[in-house]
């Protein structure tokens, strides 16, 4: 995309804008500043080889952002500042693909590939075929349409004929250019197919954040990518660090002919896409002469799949010559000129020993299979969630069965199937309980749901899980009151429900092992501090079904205090943004329960903040960024610094983790600094750097 001379010039220009030596942004130089940012986006998100730090990039970005805010008539759709998510998406309109998105025929061994090659040679009349071999990315399929060099829309695969227009979310994928110079090739409109991915590192961080919220981790990066693409809040999408590999041009409309000739091979098109700034599999592809060369390459690639930063589940083999592709044509299901070679899944056999039943905070009863220890992909597996009663029946699972298991995406183990042909006759059918395994109350299965639930809100299992959720980091964030302490206090009878945590006193804790005076003081201080948490944290902490963090923030902005929600009927709730029928019905049922209303009155009496604090942000310059302060600050008090972060849209974390973006270091910094140095994702800054960052 950039030659050596351009790289040197852009890098020099970058340094000038970082140091302000280039002066002010003007009408004449604004496009040059945008090009500098586009260049660094390409280096970071496509080539994975940045030339400046994130902080230096942010300096240039904010200068451009400020100039555009002051001169809004100069804002263009393809400016780097226009990727930013702008609130909730009401719905995803349906859009027809310019060309149907067909599936690929699959192969699983060398015989299948040889048979594919035989058919291609017979249909083409040629004795040898040149193929292009590339990874089969395990992500979510998308289609991008560019019109006169600008990204017009991004569409999901859908049913192959029609997909959802997810353009606001596609704009959050930094490896997708907002503008590409197709005009150099005389192209007026083009449709490009690809796969949206979440790489292994970002997927691990995402699952870590889910587990911190008490939510089950996702099975694989593909599910995470697909789910993120369909989120209604594009600002949240931007934080998930998705990337897109583009690997197929399905439609082209030509305008005037230019000096640049469109390649006549598939490998040439991948080179062209790369040169235009797209993350194509140029580096991973191989042009193979004949099917034997193809087979050797797919076998070689399978051995190194674990070393890749992203998930692949096979290789795609395509006839390289585009004219020959047209000649071979399509069936109603798949192109005759391409085939997917699927890698072997990570599987093993085991024995189903028993089923245990766990009760969550919403009363959902989840069966967990206990199996004979099995090694799958280098991990010992002894427990596997089997989700619900229907799943058990569909898989025809019985106690004592031999089963085939698989670690899907090398993360979450799954039972693929039972092996009934190996049954000896003493296997036992699994009878899903109709009484709660904890409180023995009758279970109910709501209409149109697959989950059995315990509706006794005083069920001990649910109460403990609700308290754990209430004190969690993203809810009331009661430091020192983690899951282990909640379970200990609950088992000892020191707490019995959410309000009772505010009844804890030093006298209750002094006799407990592991609780010295400092630990007691820290816990009591954390309890007091939590009473001042903003209303949206309280709403989220209540664990109302279907009400996540985003919905909780919206609800907090819509009311004066939490009891206003109790006064709203379903129809009024449905008028609020991001509230559908299920959410409205869940909120209504929550407040119709007298025990829940009594709980809120008890929390209010304990001093918990129940009123909305509708503070306007000073700016959103730190939106999506996380901060932690350590050591003694010289120019600010710790609380002042944290409020400055939040006023600018940032978030304060309680500890160093992979979720932390910035650690601000004062004098006499301790263990947090040492831990942060071991995490490449954490940027360490001084107090002065922090003040400069927020202006």
C-alpha cells in the first residue's frame, strides 16, 4: 500500500504532528493529516507492525478530531474520526447481496482433493491446474460493498441471498479501510467477501471479562466475532478489537479504464487487495502447481495451525485462473472451482459417569456431565456442560455411555455424541429433576424456553449467586468482598441476602481466619464506598434478567430514582431505547415482587444511593479506555484523578490485569508496577503524561 519513500515521508510527517512542529491543521493540510492516521492504522491493524506508540497516534487523532469539531463542514465520511461508534442501533435492515454467497464443498482427506482435481481437469480439458491455497478462517462471514472508493455498506452472510446491514459495526473494524483507491483500477463499484475474526489473544481477554461478570465463557472466537457483529451498540463493538480478512471479489462494475490492470488470477486479486490496504491472506497463500503441491501445503499448514494468532479450521483450494473459474461455473450450492479442506477436530473418547445440577442466580438449572478424565488438545477434561434437558435428549446421553468429546475452538469442551453401539445394557437413562437440587421446590419450564428454573427467590443457591453478582466489579464493585468471602459469610450465616452485607461489622469478622484488622478495615471501607456507586451499577447489580450493563445505564438515565422503574408499566418501558418485550416484561415482574421492593427499601435505609446522578461527560476522549493509579501522585489526589478519567469517558479498574490499558505511576509505586511490566497490553505512564493525555 505504501512504498519505502512514502513510508519515510509519512513517518516524518507523523513526528511533526506529534511535536506540533507542523503548526495548525488547515483546510489545505487536513487531508494530509488524515493520510498520516490512515497510514498508521494500516501499519497497526493490517501489518501488525506499528511505527508509533498508541499515545502518539492519539495525539494526532485528537488534533484532527478537535479541528473537525470546530469546522464540521470539512468532515468527510472517510475521515479516521468517523469510525467512532455513535450510540445504539435500532435494527439491522435487510440487504440483498449483489451476488449470492454460496457455500463451499468440503473435503477431509487427500482422496477427496484428488477427486476434486479430476473433476476440474475433466471439465476444463486441461491436464494440469494451477491452484491458490489459503487458510479457511473460522470466523463470521461478511460482504463489503465499496462505491467510488468509499465503503458503502457491510453485510452479514444471512441466508446467502440477503443479509443484515451492519455497516456501523463494520466501521469499528480498523483493518477494514473506509476508503480504498479502486479508482486506480477503473473500478466504480466492488463487492468483497471475507471473514470477521477475534484473534486468540483478544478472545482470551473477552472470556476473562465474561467470567469476571459471572457469565459463562464463549466456546470459540467465531461465536464471539459473530455475536459482536450483531450488537446494537457500535461503541461496544469498537472495544472488542475485531479484525477482518478479505479473500474474494464477487462483483465489479468498471468505469473508465486506467493504467492499472486488474489481475487475471485469484492470487493476483489477493495481492491487489493487500496493496489497497486490506488484510488479505497474501502472506499465508500459496500458488500450487497441481494437486500434489496442494496436498503437501495443506498437510504442512495443519501442523502449524496452533502457532497462528487466529483460528482456522482448514484450507481453501481455488482454481487460480479467473477465466477458468468462469468456465467451470457453479452448482446451486457451491462453485465448481473451489473446495474446502477441513482439518481434523480435537477429539477424544470418554465415559459419562454422572450428571450434576447447578443452580444459577436466575434460578436456571444447568446439568454438568462428569466424565472419566480425558486428554483433549493437551488439556485434561473431567466436566462438560450439557446445557439443558433437550440437549441431553438430542444427544441420547445415558449414564455409563461411551461418548465422543471435542474441545471446540480449543477452548470449551463439548460432547459430540454418544456411542450407542458400545452400550453393554447397564447404562441408565438420565431423568432431569423436577425439584430444585438445592431447596427442593418445584422447577418450572417457561413456555418457549429450554431451561428449567427454580422460582423460589429464597433458594440458597440463587441467593449466594445473586450476592456474588451484586458485589462484583462491574456491579457495586465492593473490593475485598469477592466470591470466596461471599460463600464463606453465607455458609456461616453472617449474610443471608443482598441488604445484609451492609450489616457486617468488625465484631463479626474479628474471629475469622485470615481477617486481621487491615483486612477488616478494607472490607468495611469498601462497603461504605459502594453506597455511593452510581444508580446504573445498583440496577445492574440487582441481577434483573436480561438487564446488562448497557441497559442498566440507559435505565438510570431515564429515571430520577430506582422506584420510578416500579411505577412504569410494560408499555412505558418499551418506549425506552434498547428495551424490548423480554426486557420490559422482566423489569415489570421484578418490581411486582414485594420481596424485591422490600430489598430496595432496606438498601436505601442502609444508605445505598438510589437516585440517578446524571453527570454530563466533560468529553469522551478516554471512552473505552481503562485506568489504574498506583503510588503517590504529586499534583492530584487519587480521587480527583479517577474522577477526571470518568469525566472524560474512561473507566477505573481495581487491579492490574489484561483488561487494563493505562497504569499511571506516582512515587513509591509497588507491586502493581511490577505486574504491569509483564503485560505488553498495559501502557505505563507518569502523572505528567496522564495530564498531557487528557489536555
